[in-house]
């Protein structure tokens, strides 16, 4: 979600709280002149038995070069790899609600369309992060992506689009989406990973070919990055194995396996489908995230502190804007237990009048 989108989202949260009714349609909260094109393609959940024999470069490498995008498929890894788009984000950015949500928004393929296999302590930690995100009291309560740090692996790959380029002995990935860009340089010469003492936001990626599939193993990951904006976290012990295969000349299957025994009870997998993107590469644009993000994060924190001052608390859990209930039924208990007001996944805006009313009893004593 962009900085501008979040400003709209917080305003939407206030609208939802005062106007929510069972018959209210989320699309009515923010008028849209037109919805974005429906994303009706069905994503792959496994590599097809028959795929093309790709063109080869002079070095004999399968030619995956070019720009690739997941934008033609429902759901997204941006907000949550388990539930897809945040319904509030669907509304304020005028996405097609019918095809921006649903079971295909879940990217997991092992367990198939399941839940991330957190250890009990790790699930509790995720909920702490989600509570902090709902009404942030400091900058560190916000997502690292919002704070303009590199997105990490695999998040940089799954955010929406990337570009492959080759150099002698190297595969280069330009990750360009949102308001900042990163480049991953992947050696293909069989070298060893860096020392365990070295931790990087984008990790240490080393690649090789298995037939026509590009396989990249990334280690040395810093623990601050998340998989999405839903506090899906990992430890510094995480190892990521990504696989890219051309299905046809304009479609690519992507699969990644996550290994992290400190946080998860077992390895797990997710998959996405990417189409060739004919648009010019944007990865060479100047990054503006830090320039835009300073005041933006300050505004998030001020909004969170005002909410906390009047006793509003909750969790950054995706909710149905028509009912105020959690998208995933198993998460409803967190909303009920916190007394979270009906609304969106962020705390509603608190007016000066509400703050004054909260302080009034103490002032009169």
C-alpha cells in the first residue's frame, strides 16, 4: 500500500465506524469513477507437466529476461499472503472487489490454501506486531516496508513485479514496485554463501540451473523483514529457495519454499504466476520512498497515539467492510477479545472533540 493510499485508508476507517451497517457496500464508502480492470486469470498452483523449451542465450542459459508482473491475477502478496488484499485497500484504490479477494488470494500451496505453520510462540508474536500496527505508538510499530527498508526475500519477488537481466556469470533482478526499488545480483558460479555473521536485508542469493528452471537459494537474511504487510515474520535462520520456470513465452511459474525451524513447525511453500510485462522497465527511476515517508509515518504514529489516548485498541486484521467481522473466522476471537470497534484494519481517526471529551472528567476533578 502506498503512502497516499494509507492516508485514504485512515479516512475510510473513520467513515466506516460512523456509517457501518449490514447492508452497506464497501464500494459506497469511497466513490470510484471506475474500477480497475478485473483480474480474472487463474493462477497456477503447480508447474504444468508440459512447458515450453525456452530460447537460450549464447551462454546456453534459458532466457527469462524481461519484465514480469502478477497484476493480471486476483489477490496479492502485498497485504497478506494468506488473505490477499486488505478489503479497505480494495475499496480506496478502486479495485474490482469481486476478483480481488477469495480463496485464490491465498498463495500457500503447501499446505494448499492453508495457514502459515507458526510455532505457538511465533503466532503470539505476530499478534503483538498486529496490535502495534493497528494503532502505532512509535515508528518501529510500522512495517519495515513503510519505513522504506529493503523488502527482503521473498517479499521483493512477490510484491507484484520484477525484471530479469543477465550479465556474465550473473542473474540480475530489478525489483521495482511501489515507491522504492532494489536490485539483487545473483552469482551463478557455484560459490559458497557468506559467513553466518553477515546479515543483509536482501540476504545472500546464489543461483543455479536445474534444467530450464532458475533456482535461487537465499540465506543470511536479517530478521526485520516481513513476507507482507500482515506481520508475517521470520528469524535470521530463514533459508529461502525460489524457483522460476517459463510455462510459455509470456507466462512464468514461481514457487518458493521457506525453511525456518526457529519460527515455523515445518517448511512451507507458496506460488505465484507472472505474465510478461510489455511496459518499459521502471527500476531505473529514482527512489522517493524516504522523501515521501517521513511525514507519512509521523502521521501514522500521531493517529495511533490519539486512538490509544481514548482507549481504542485492536489488531491489524483484514475485516469485511460490510459486517466488520474478520475475513478469516479463526481470527475473530482477537477482535472480540480486544473490543476493536467496527471499522477497518487500522484504528479510526480520533477528532479533537473526542480527545477533549476523554480528558474532560480528569480536568473537572
